[in-house]
C-alpha cells in the first residue's frame, strides 16, 4: 500500500524549532519530487516547499524562506521539514505529499499523508 | 506569484444537482492545474490533474475543463459523498498556489 506518515508535530514557543518527518512506503520514494503543504485552523491549503528526487533543487513559499529547510534521505525513504524561528502564523496541520511527474504523468499531488499538527504558542 | 481565485466561496446544492466551480489564474498556467476534494479532518484527495484528466478511482461524475487562465470543475449529479471543500492548485510555476476553496453544502 502506498503510504505517507507524518510525525514530529507538537506545541512549541514562538522563536522555537521543530523537525517534521514523513515516512514513505509502498512506492519508489527516490523517484519522486516531494512536497509539504500546510493548513492553518479553519483556513485553506498553502503549499510550503518541495524537493527534487536527489535533493539538488528545493523551492519554498516566501513566508518560510530562510526559516524552514526541506530535506530528504532516500536510503530511509524519509522527507523532513526543519522549522526554525517559528511564529504563531506557522500554526497549522502539515501534510507531506508526493508530486506526480508533470511531463510523463500530468502532475498534481497524488498521495498525501494524514497530517501532523504544529502549534506555535507561549 | 500566480493568484488563483475560486468562485463561489460557498455553494448550496441538492443531491442530483449539476454543480460547477470556477477557478481563475492571474496569468496563464497552460493546463497545469489540479482539483482536490477535502473533507473535515481529512487530507486532500486529488480528483483532476492537468486540468481535465480524471484521477484513477474518481467517479466519472467529476470532470474538469479549461486552459490558460480559466478552469472549471463540474459534478454532473451531486451525491451525498460529494459535500466537501474543493480547491484548485496551479503547478505551472513556483510558488505553487491554491485557490481559497469552495465549500459545497447541502441545500
């Protein structure tokens, strides 16, 4: 079964750090771009970052640039999001998702985890 | 950044109704658009990709159309399981951006 399972969420004080993990199974993790998407309470979806198969390219939404770092370990079939200098507005459910190849398969995020909740509050 | 604008924000409809949701991009995104369905407390699920391609396993009552800057998601005959929030998303350029969502409610 194709599956993504996030972990690492929790309560953190403003200015603090947190590292999210996403464990992939059931597919060839090293063959896919991977993304993080978040959803603040009662709000819509916001794409946060993605990373190329070999980690050589990374893209971020402006609001997290310089604070968040996306990374991956293909040997462990794992995706990560290191979040530093956290703010109240980073409070959200964070989802990892698989990016389907655009040219060969049409793109879109076709596999999603269940999400992990990050709360930034004093 | 490309802005994605959905309309309406909320839609009240009955079982069996034909429903159309519109998504407009602030600049051309070719056909690089996906539609997602999300139910409360659940992860989003892709319905349509590349503007009009139906995801495997998604009922054929869902369809997508459009290219450039104007896109639509149509549900031909609304079913009880379809009451949810729908999002469009462009993946033509970075940062990827979502529409604000359309909540489909029971009339």
